[in-house]
C-alpha cells in the first residue's frame, strides 16, 4: 500500500488562520472521523472495505495533488521547486494507489508482490526526501551531505537491528525481492524524518508550518509503513484495513500543508550560522546498533556473521566520513568568522566612500607618533579640494562622490607606501608622513597637486576640473602635537593666495604636553 506521502512545504505566517484554513482543518478532522468509523463498519464486508480502501481513500490524495500544483505555481524561489517536487511526489503516490486499486478490482488475486504500483510508491518517497533538501536549500552543501550521511547511519542501523532481531528470525523461507521492497518503505520514511530533523530543524532558526505538517505526516506514515511491512511479510494485507487509517491521516496532513502553503506562504527557513548538527544522535544509534548486532550474533550463533561485519564496517566508515564533514563545516565557518572579523576591523578604520583610512585611524597614528622618542622628522599634509561645494550644487551629490573617489585615487597613487592617507572629513584629506622633513614633504605635496589637476573628472559627459589647495607642516624632532593646527594654517594661506597651490609652515618643537585624543 502507501509509502511516504509527505514532504516539506512553505509555512504559514503567524496569526489566526483565515476562514478557508479553518474550514479546511474542520473538514480534515471530520473526514478522518468518518473514515475511521467507516473502516470499523467495513471490517465484516470485504467489498465495502475494498471500496473504502481503494476508492474513497484516494479523495484527499487527489486533492493534495491539485492544491500542491497550485502552490507550485504561486510560490517563488526554493519554495517553488519544493512544491513542484511535492506535486510530482503526490502524483506518483496517486498513480501507485490507482494501479493498486486496478489490481484489486480487475484481477482475482489482487496486486502481485512487487507490482507496478510499487514504482509510484518508491518514487514518491524518494522525491519527498529530495524535496526536504530543496526546501532547506539555504544550508551549505556540506550540511546537506552530512545530513544524508546521518540519515544513512540511522537507516542502516535501524535496518540492521530490525532485520536481525525481528524479521530474519521469523522468516521460514529465503528472502525474496518483494520483502526488500516492503522493507524499503519504512526505511525511506526514516531517511525523510532524519533529513527533516538534521538538515532542517537542527540547521535552521525556524521551521515553516507547512514543513511541520509534512514532518508530522512523515511520522504517521513511518509507523503505518512499519505495520504494513510486517503484515505484507508475515501475514496478509487487504485494502480497507486499519493500517489504511494511518496512511489516510498522513495524506490529510499533506493536504493541509498544501492548503497552508497556498493561503499563508512564509519566507524560506533561515539557516543557522552554527547549526546544532545533532552530532550525537546518529553516532549513538550507530554504536548501539553495532553493539547489539555483535551481542545478538554471539548469543544466537556463537560467532559474528559476515553480514553483521559488513554492516559494522559500513557504519564505521560512514561515521568517520560524517565526522570529517562536520569538522570541515566547522572549519569553513571558522574561516568565514575570521574573514568577517578582518572585514569589521578594516571597516572600523576605513572611510566607506573612498576606501582610505578614516579620521579615527589617522588620529590613532598621530598619537602613536607623538608617543615615539624625539629626534626623527615628521610632516603632515592637508589636501582640500577647491570649489567642491560648486561641484555638488552644479552636478549633484552623486557627482560629488565620484569626484571625491577620483581625488582619493590620485592621492593614493602619488603617496608613498609608508604614508598614512586618510579622509579627514568632507572634501579634506590628510597625509601623515613619518621620517619626512619639510623639503621632502613639500615636494610630495607638489606632486599631489600636479596629479590632481592633470585631467578633469568626466561624469555623465561633463568634464569637472579638479584642483586642490595643500597645507604642509613639518617638525624636525618628531613632535606632532601641533602639526594639524599648523597644517591648517598653511592650507588657509594657500587658499587665500588663490588656491591650487602648496603652502608650508614649520610646527613648534616638542613640548611635554599630552597629545590630544581623536577628534571624533
């Protein structure tokens, strides 16, 4: 019969459900009550049970296919791909159920084992696992791969335990392909739930309501598939039996998820920077399974079977690989964090528009030079763009920003690698020149002035002439206490003398006075 009919969808936003949602929930509850009562009433009538399990059973599944298709058309991004996969999965499930019903009604012995219907069931379960990973596509590929490995660990561990302790002891004949197909259903359900928990819930800050509904459907479906597998392997399964109530409940939950996705879509789940990863659960299950396999074989046969050794080897290698992926994920996150810290440090000392150092960093460097021993020359250059306000008023502030960026680039290209170049504020730039006397600073200032006026700045077809007035102050003994004040006086003199020129002044010698702190 059915296999995993579930999968994550988009969620609902907070708040009270609208009328359509309330009506859908009410109809779903009423349907399940009526279906359960009908199942009880049909137990004594094979024909009625067949009609209930093969025909009536399909109603919510067909509705889920239609509503999932609507959700796939309305959603965008990852959620659209998610619901496209879910719509196909539901359609494959519906196709499998329809083929099953055809076997029941058109053949005397019912569906063979396995049958064409199993193709639809297995395809549906597989697509739902893929849908889970697509729905949580914001997580890294390493996390997806680790989630699949964790799911494999859980699946292999539970399959090995179930096989050794529950199934193999009861088998009186050799295992046939039909038994493997039946066992695949609950195992795929386990993979689905493990992916949902490990990749989704553990790796994301929130889980949309549709995904929760699909997860609940997966849990109900897993239990139902386990019961179905037991009945199909060791007893008889007939359509309309009590196990179909579980399958129907899972289908109804999927229908509710699709309706919620259409009526109240949510944004995709946001990944955690450091996912909780659930690292212990799959490892504990794996260790428990290997220990139980060894004990079970030793008690039963006195030796560990080859199959148990193979399973233990697979589990061991899988654990090693998933731990490597976990470490690689953490290493990648640590690298991202280091890059983020480096970027924050850069931004803390950098002017956002020009990429030069900012005023705060300049004043820090001035303080450091002021605390250094006396005796080494130091100079400071203040560069102020001429008539910059006219640029903003005539061409706009975007053009003014472009002029500032061009000026910063020309200053940087002219300055030496040892110079501290900063945007002091507005259209004013400052260069702190360590180990530079007045004559050398004046020559550098003249090169900066010439570089500024070499070519106009072309913006939107307009050529904007660029010139600068420059004030230079120097100290022969390394004193920086009054360098900025002296350079400002030199700058004002350059402007007073007609702009587009360099003016120099010598700063007072070092005094035993504290250096002023940053100016803001």
